C-alpha cells in the first residue's frame, strides 16, 4: 500500500510504501506515484531558484519520498503546485483504492 500524507498548511507531501500491484518490477501504480513526486520535487526546486520557495527539503528513496518547503512571501504559487500533484494522488486512490491511500491533514 502506498500511503500519501499531505499537510497543505505546512507544504509537506510524504509518500511511503509500495503498491505491490504486480508480481514483477513493472508496477505502474508505483511508477505513477514516483513520477508525481519527482515532478513536485523538480518544480519546487525551480520555484526556489525563482525566489518563491525556501528551505526546500526533498527525500527521494525507494518506498520513501518527501517534499517540503516554505514560501518566501506569498504561498499561492506553491499551493497551486502542491495541489496539482495531490490531485494526481487523489485520482490514483480513486482508481486503485487497494493500492493507494491519500490523506490530507
């Protein structure tokens, strides 16, 4: 089971676990979850470089991913970025409820 926890107020997205939806290493659900997190991490780094985010922290490990940051001034651009990615996780949960659990704090 992939467990996704989104702390919208503090801009923290954590993903832990594996979907275990297939018996081989071509698990498309895990691949989707990983790509969503890689996309978030890269976008937050771009926003850091643009002066929108600070204190960027990314963990990208097998079965353990986390992206967090703080806004420099306004939070709206960062919220839009995080909310777009979390929409992907909501869709994964809707389509694969036995493999993905999404919780928003």
